[in-house]
């Protein structure tokens, strides 16, 4: 018979903490997701569409769509943010398609309201260069830049949103950033 | 072999640097400038959106809940349909196996033996002519001599007889009783024209026979058959066909006499026209003789061999239905199995129709989804 082995000595106090139950597919906390992502979603959509008014409509539609589909969210298929941005991206692309029917996207006038406050001439000049470079990017590159710089998604989340592998998403992002750098350098 | 999903180290380094700059750990002018371009949400719009979210978008989620459930279950629709189809098919097979045995008609065991004169014709047509064998005690007599030997004055009348017998036996003894029926038929010189034997462990076991038994030994045959099991019913009927027989025989006699006279006339004919006329008349008479012979042959078979129908029923069979009696739990189980059989069969047929339609629908939905996705991506490509 094995004698009982004392594993702890000198223990004077024991603290019991309830461990939350982990389910295979935890329910989506939509409110928390909304609070965490509202501004990012808007920034992404506005950066992609370059139209504040349309971005507000698309952002609201995306959240409403996500709210309706919140029960179909499956944690095994990705993070909640990636799921939400996938919905937002689809809504934004639908808006782009609608706009394309009305007029060419290339003819869109950049939304001046989207520019932040200019408090210094040098900064303003620099931002103007970047804004022009962003405007000159291909929509696909602008999509990636908006996901990364405006929405703050990780490469893995971007991969989920785009439906590609993480390395593929990283490579695409890298190329987009390179093109953005070149565009900035080329802009007088 | 699947390619490894590996990123270029240089790209990986630059992405790491980008992440560090975005996190504020390092300084990158481009990152800072681009971040400065980040569109900020309008506070008024943010408050409106907050209010809409708090209100649940006017109950949008509740109204679409059912659609959401359908969407979720559609992912598992195919495996579920496959499982259901397999389950139903298995159910049908099990139910069919449990509900009875195989039908044998006729089996080599109970088919008429060539030695007994049984032929395919006799099996296919119960009323067909049974072969006459010396063992049957019936001499083959030329039709021309029937007037002298077949229905001689004072001879027995021609009577066509039929009998039917329903025997009951325990389900396990049905095969033995069936063997006994064949054996008894052989012993009286009869033949088994057709047979059907069902075997099974439950009350569905049974057998049915159509026998041809020499009429003169009909009573003997019925006595032997009755000993094989419990006689539930026994019926006999007879029909006197003497008049028909005599009439046919007289027609034959007249035709034969006419043919004889015509042959004499033919021998004495002088002219070609006379010869031709007699030959034509001879052709007609020969046809009449053939018809009369066939009638006589059929009548003789019907009267010389009696038709005996024997049904062997497993004990308990039909007690709850047509046979009356109590409706036992065993009957209930049997009925339940039959209901399941019918239900499962209908379900399988329905699935056979719905499954391809469902697959087509899913394929169409997948195609539409793919097309929508491509359309969205095109908005980026050409925008």
C-alpha cells in the first residue's frame, strides 16, 4: 500500500476560485464586440470607401447584419473581430458595387472631411502626401491598408477576413505597404 | 503533397517591424502618417448607432432567428440526410428480414418430378393437360375406339370433381407438412401442378399446392392429405359432364363415318372436279374430327383427374385478421412492423426524390454564393 505523500508543506491558507466553464463554442458577446470594434469598423469602411456618409450607412448595416447573424457565429472558424470585419467588408464591397454601377470608382472625389485636423504646416503637407498616395492605391491595396492601419487587425485576422492563408495575407499586406511607400516617395 | 505555408523571412521581418510601429514600439514615419489619416467616427452617428444596438436594431435579430437556425442546420444537412437515408434503408431491410421468409415457387423439392410426368406446361397452367402415365392406371386409348371403350353403354358417368383442403400446422412444421403433401400426391399417382412454400419463424409460414389427382383415387388422396395436419376446412364439388362427353363423342363418330364415306367416294371419283370437291370436303371433315378429338381429350382429363387445392397455414396465422380470434401482442408486433415497413418505404421513396433536389439546391446555393463573392472581389479589382 502506498503511503500518502504530502505535496505541500507550510500551507496556512487556501483560496478557492471558481473556474468559468469552457464550452466548445462560446456564445458571442455582441455588446462587447460592438464596443471594442465600433470605431475600428467605421475607420476601415471609411478608409475603403473614402466617403464618410456612405461609410456611416455601411457601418450601421454591417452591425445590424452581424447582430442578426450573431447566433450563427462559430468560434471554431475564427475570432469575433475577424467575423465582424468579414461582414463589414462584404457590406462595403456591396456598396462599392452599387457605386460602380452609378459611376466609376476612379472618378470619386476624396472625402475631405476624412482628413484630420491640420495643426502644423509640415504635418499637413506630409498628410497630404500620404492622403494622395492612399487615394492612388488600388482598391485591393487600400482594403489591406485600411484593415491593418485603420482597423488594427492582426495578420491572422486579416487572413480570416480575406479568406486566405496567414502567410498569403502577410505577403499581400507587405506588397501593399511597399506600393504605398513608393507612392509616397513618388508624390512631390 | 501540400505545400508548406511559409512566408519569406524578409517579408516576415518587415511585417514584424510594421506591427511594432503600429504598436508604438518603434517609429515609422509612414505608419504614423497613415495612422493620422484614420477616419474618426462622428460622435452624433456613434450615439445613434449605440442607441440602435441597445434597442436590438428594432428586434431584427428575433425576426430572423428562424432563418439563422435554418442556416446553421444547412451546414449539417448533407450528413444528416445521408444518415437518415441509411437509417431508413437499414430499417426497411431489418423489417423485411424480420417479417418473414422467402417465397419459393416452385422449389426443386416440390416441383413435379420428370418421372412423374410433370412438365413446365403443367406448372404454368393448372388446367393444362396432365400427362397420362401407366402408373396412373389410365390407358391411352385411340379416340376412334372411344365409342367402344371410353363410354360404353352402362359405363360409369363422366363426373368432373374438385376439392380444396386447408390444413393448419405449427410454423416450424410447415416444411414437413409440405413434403407430406408431395409424398401423398405421389403415392396416389397424382402430380403437383404448382406449389408455393413460404418459410419463416413467425406465423407467416405457409404453403399452397395445386394438385392433379386421379379421380378414382380422390377420396384416398384426401384421406392421406387430411392426416398431415389439422383440417381447418375441406370442400368438394362435382359436375356431371356426361352429356357433353357423349355429344362430343357422337360428333366425332359422325365425322369419322363421313370421312370413311368420302374416302370411298374419292376412290371412285372419275373427274378432276369431282376429286377436288371431295378433297375439299375431306379437309373440312378432318378439321371437325380434330376439334372433336380435342374436346374429348379435355373432357377426359377433367374427369379422370380431379383438381385438389391444398393450403397449409401456420397455426395462429390469420387468427387476428380474417381468421377471427383474439388480437394477440404478437399480432400487434407484426402489425407494428408492417406499419414501419410501409412508413420506411414511403420515407425512402420520398428521400429518393428529395435528396437529388436537395443536392441540386445546395449546389445552386453554393454557386450563387461563389458568384456573389466573386462579384464583390471584382468591385475591388476594377474599382
